[in-house]
């Protein structure tokens, strides 16, 4: 089997000299057929348009292998469980060239957000088969997806690398367009099934972008005043005195917001920060109520945050309990109220896992106090953001 | 007269190709790369068009470009199914045109959950509307002989056939074989022997399963078929046909296609034997991928005024291709302004005493280029060993060099290709946008008077000769025609008692306008919003109440007319009224009460379309 051939387009069109040279090169039918037969198996591999790796000298080829890490753009935290799809695409034909399908590998990122895609299988064979592109598509609900060939705004991506590729996913913003997102993703089937929930929102988003009046009228007719942004209010679910009641802690808590996820009408993260103490004395909880994408993405968040934890029935029939030396965590879903809660507690505040479970049950008892409140300012109208 | 390259080299290559073609499988051809350039052009065109806006407003925001549409393989004939599967197998997976589901995608309940991830429902395929359009672009390359109707004749672009008699027959035969043509068709002379059906003929080819006449049939069924699944199935097929149509239109924006230059498809792309294709296509893919055309493709709509959203450039598809009114046309706009690889003027000697302008004039004799390009054309430098031929409009037309015989030979290099792409790709997008706006027309101005169950419809010329069918769509998705009215020109029509007095809960009134066969747009539908408060406008000329659905008829599901809907037409001012009595040619008790005349003929057409659709 001959080695795979990597060829490049000629630097310019066929000059007269080139025409003559090529004419001499095909002087015999036999020679041409021998060449064709000799190269019948392995595809021509077009040059890669991406680099090998940052600050490293390695061979670069469309064949791969590929590896990298998927992280949160804001927090730089690794993202576990992101769908990573590698697509090698082929063309075929001598003169009359056309698409000849793809080879696809799907993986999920590990706990460290890492992925690895082996070399192209190269199972597609033929005398005129060409491997013409490799595309990496990354999808994680709640984030803007990733493509190795272009950016969300349509510009070409230039920072994709074969090895040690860094995929920085930006959290979904309420101002993002699902229509733009789906067009950008041009998803392979594996991603298409994951992103199918975005279709309806995409229709409405594009309709608005096109200046559609029917949906806009409903938004614009009623309020003659400025629309008011509403936010979920979860501070009352677990108060400092509730914590003190269980743990006996006597010092002050500062009630703050967890800033890593944007507070919306369906999400609120509350941080009970032990004043003057390190974070092992802190308690924090996150609450999702009526998330636009349903509770499944909340479950995915739980599974990513509490890896390997089985579902139990501690708080509700769908609860997760995580215990370690540094932190205790309890999560649960209340399907009836369409609420998901994740509580984390430092090991000094919650000296055992039972404490964390009891604090969570306090919180669960107060779910009916969840409410929407007017935001102090309205930077962005809520429009289907994701947890 | 253009002179194409020929000679012993081509004959040798042709002989080799002919032999190889018998032994090796081949693939489809195209002028732009379907997975990148065509896809990006389609993407840009749908965003520039009014298609999404119109669909959403007509459906109470229920149908748009991202709506999943299901296609049922069981309703396809064997050949359509084979071609569709071929397209799905060959489409690049990351191009956004890979459907979910299909036969075998839904294993039994005992199968692991992970194997059901792409299951839709039974054997159905599902994809967004825009995805079906993009798959249609690929479908138009399956099999490859479909390429042959992507050309027009160089000497007579309006001709229904094109010919390329400059190429040796051995080359032509090999190309035919590679294009998927059968030995039998070659033996009978029915295959590619240096000529083919032109794009102009294809536009009106009623027997081609993806051509515009099929598109029209599927669009009608997508609105008028009784069963929801059947309507959706035909909508998917219509979208596939739309993609095929856009492919052909965009190909005619490539000089090799617009100038009938088949041999350009066989130029070497690298030093690897057999690595041949159209350099322009490869360079466009290589230079821009899917991200730039040649400027980055914004994935959001552009302003109406910038793109002419909603306004077709020409009233017919033929006009889009060949020009009509003020629109120059895709083919003339390409062929008259750009050279293709093998339709360059022949090499010729040029006197050193000539000025650069005079030298250009000599070179452009018989080039077939537009006077605006030839006038003022010049060589970038003359006398010189090499340089560029610059058109009167300042664009690079070709590179030139002087060979050992002191002949000046023209050729196309990257700079020229880039100049071509800068002009041709945006023009292709513009034409595609316009085609979409023509095929998926706008619902005319209308107001409703709920109390009187009356419509006031004011069609423009586009719908002046259309027939309005009022349909009732039940909760189960079944549509039934309750009345039909022929419009009588571009004026206001007031239609009283247009829908039943009692519409069952969960049912909707759907209005369908259909133009006569062959007229685009063929059909448009509008779901009436009976809940909305709409102003009662001044009544137009009165059209008598459709008698097939008397106002006293209740709207329960069994209340559909047992007779064929009556066609009532009355000119403004109360002229002669033509009515068709109920039951005259009724399909009494039939299961297809929604079938009007056009729909009935559509069914017949479907059957005649190479047996395309199973019932």
C-alpha cells in the first residue's frame, strides 16, 4: 500500500509550459493505468488549513490524530461531557468531482474537559478519492457551540490546532440567536439530535431579526413603558439563620450572588459567604426554576458537577449526594415544581454529609417562596438562555 | 470564434480516461463545491430572502426555516428513494444537510437507548427546512449525468440543447461514462456525445423528478393534500427540488457552465494523476471554505434594502437565467463578462508596435465578451513577456504570457480566479435569493371581518388569476376544502361567508391560493387567525358566497362538503356569474375531498413522473 499522498493545488493556473509538460507526462496509456492502479487504494489527502499545535513543531495532516481541551471561556473551568464530533469529508472523481461522504467519530470530553480523536480511519477507498476536510464540532447545551472552520459570526476560524487545541466555549447569552447558532453549527446528525430543541427558538429569533411584526407586535404593543427585566429570587430559600440553626455557626454571613452563571428569570445562584473565614465555611446554592430548555440540561449540570454520583432519593426521588474531604454537595430535582437545586457546603461548615442533606431539605421546604422580582436595571431582555 | 485546446495530448488523456471509466466508479460533478461554496451561497440566499418571514406569518409562527420536516421513504418510488439515499450517503456530514432517522434508525424497544438516539418515527427522515434545501443541492449531483443539464449552448444560450463539438469523441465518451451514463445509452446515442439537454430545457422538464415542474407539483400537494404527513412529505420534496434549482442557477454563474465549456472540468488540480477538476471550484473551496463568499458570510439577515428581500428580479425562472426586463440574467452576466478555462481566445502573435489598448483589442476579437468589457480593455504592459489582460471595467480578465513561438497565450491564474469569484459569487447569491422570493411568494393584502366571516383579498398581478381554496384543518391535521373562489384580477375581492359559522375547537381555517399550472409562484397558503382582532376594511367588489359551503353548515369534522367545491367567479360590478353545481362531478363520499382540479391533476402528474410517488 503506498503512503497517503498529500498534494496541493498548483500555485497558479496552467501556464503554456505546464500544458506541454503534462502532455509529455501522459505519453502512454499503460503508464497512466499503472499509475492509476498503484494509487487506487489510498485517498489523496489535501493540505490541512490548520496549524499543528501552538508553540510546537509537529506534522500536520487532515488525518489527525486530534486532541484538545474544552473549557468555559469565562471561568477557564474544564467542561465535562461536551459532545465532540470529528468529521473527515471526502470528494471523489476524476474531473467530475463530487462529495463522497464522511467518516465520523463522536466522543465526549472527560472530567478534565479533554478529548482525543484518533487518526482518520480512511476506510473510503477509490482511485480518485480525496480527503478534503476535517471539521471538529463541539456542542454543550448552555454554551455557544464550536466549529473548527468558522466562528459564530461567520468569519473563518484561525486558531484551531491539531494537537492541544483549546476549545473555549462561551456561555449562552440571552441576546444570542438560535437561528445564527444552528446555521453556524451546520450540525452533523450526532449534534443535530442534541440541538434539535433549538429549532423553535431559532424560528422565532430569525423572524425577529427579519423584522417580523407578528411576534414583535406582542412584545411591542402592550408596554408603552420600558419593558422590565425580571429575575429569579432565591435568597429566601436558605437564610443564614437556617444554616446557623443546624451548624451552630455564630459568626456573620454575607449574602452574595454566585457570579459564574448569569442570573436570569430561571436561574439564581446564592452565596452565603462566611465573613472573615475561608471558603471551607461557605455555603452556596443554585436554583433553576422553569428553565426554557427543560430540566434535562440541569441534570447534565449536576452530572458534570458531581461526577459519578448515583441518583438517590434523599430529598426527592431524583437526588444526588456528593461527599469529599473539602466539600459536600447535594442536588435534587422537584419535577412537580419544575425546579432543580444544587447546594454545596464547605467541610468546616458542614462537618458531615448529613448536615448538607438537612440544609438542603430546609431549602426544599421553602421552594414555594421562589418568585420573580424586577431587576434593578435591564441590560438584556430574557429570551431563552440556557443553564 | 473561440478556439479550444485540442490535439494529441487530449486524445491520449481521453483514451486513458475512457478505459479507466469502465473500471472505476465515479462521482458527481459540479461547478461550485456543494459542501462549502454552494452551501454557503444557499445559506446566504435564504437569509436574504423573505421565505422565512412569509412562512412564519402565514402559519401563525408555526413554520419556518428551522421547522423539522419529515419525509416518508414509503411514499417514494424506488428510483427516488435510491437517489435520495445516494445523496444522503455522499453528503458531507458537517455541512448541515444530514437528516435524522430513516430506515433502520429506530431499532426495537429492546435495543440499547443509545442506538435510538437518531430515531425519528418509524422509517421517517427528519431535517429542518433549510437542511432539506441544502440536501437538494447535493441531490442534484446524483447521478452525475445530471451535470449535463447545468450547461447552456455557447452560441445560442436559449437553445434547448447544447453541444461541444470541439472535444474528441473518446474524451466525450469517457466523460459520459464518468458522469454515470450507461453503456446502453452510449450505444444508442442517447448519452453524452458532445451535446446535452440544456439548463433552459431542464427548467421546464416535466419528467425530471427534481426539476421546477416537480417543485410546483410538490408545493401544491404540500398545501392541498388531505393528510398532514403527506403534506409534510411533499414539502420536504419541494425543498429538495428547491435546492436542486438553486444548484443549477448557481452553476450558471460559473463561466465554464455559462459558456458551455465542459473540458474545463478536466484540468489538473495537482501533480497526482487523476486529480482533475475545475480549478475555479477548487480555489473557491480552498480559499473561502464555507466562511467567506468571498467576504465572511454573516449568519444573520442583511437589511431589506441591501438585498431586495421579497422582490424577484424577474417574473420567471427562465428570466432569472437568461435575463428579463432590467435583469441581465445569470448566464449572460457570467458568459459575457468572464472567461472560462477552455474558452479563452486562441493564442496569436501580437506586434510589438501595438499599444497595450490595441493589443487587448486584438486578443479579444471573437471572445464573446460584452462591449463594456472590450471597450477600454488593455494589457497591463505591452510589449512584455507576461502580464494581465484588463477589461474596460477594470477587472482582470486573464493572465497572458508569450510562448516560444512568440504567440501571446491567455490563461487564468489565481488572481483572475479571485476577481471572478468576487463578482460571481455575490451575483449567484442575489439570483438565488430572487428565485426563492419568486417560488415562495407573498400572501396578498388581506383583511378579515370575523362577524361576517368575510375576507377582503386584494391580490396584485402575481395572484390576479389565482384560485382561492378555503380549507378547514382539523385537530388531527386533516385538511378539507370547504369552498373555492376564482379571483378575477388585481383588485379587491370581498368574499362573504368564507368559512363555516362554527369552526370546531382546535380546527383552523387555511386559505390556499393557487396560480394556474406553470405560473410561479404556484401556491401560497395562509392560516387564518380567528382569534386576532383585525380591522374591517372597506369592502371590495362582492363575490357571491361559495355555495358548496352554505353558512348554516356546522363545522364538525363530518360537515365537509360531499360535493366538489363550487367555483364562483364574478367580475367586478356584477357581471356574469359562473357556478358549478354541487355534485356535478363530485367525488361523493370520497376520501379526498380536498382535491380540487389542480390537485387532481397533480396526482396524475405524480404518477406520470416516472412513477415517482406511491399513494
